[in-house]
């Protein structure tokens, strides 16, 4: 498990009150019974922790699944480190 993935699992667990061991890459936020307010807080925490901005309403970014969040965060971190323009 990557550091990014571990951190995302920890943030989801902290913000939703779910044990991290119950979170998998295949989980969706709906599967984990995370309501929309908690989902928004998770997004804010991810943005703050990784110093990124997850794009709103971008059909290419899956913020409904754990795998989608991991993929999006890893991509945005790589773009930031490469000096590429960050999606917003």
C-alpha cells in the first residue's frame, strides 16, 4: 500500500468514524455509508493534507470511490511535482 493510499484510508476513517480495516480500494463512499457532508469534509482534508485541489464536477475524476480518490490524488501530486498545471 502506498503512503498516499494509507493517508487517504486514514482520512476517510477519521472523518467517517469507520475502522480503516473496513476500507478497501473497491469501496465506494456509498458502500461505506458516508453521507454527502462527510464526503465533502474528506475532500477538504485530502486537499489540505496533499496541498492539491480536486476538480469539481470533472467527469474524468471519480470522487465516489476510494480507488478513484487514490488515483486522482496520486495524479494531482505527480502533476504538481512535475510542474504541470493543476486541474481546478
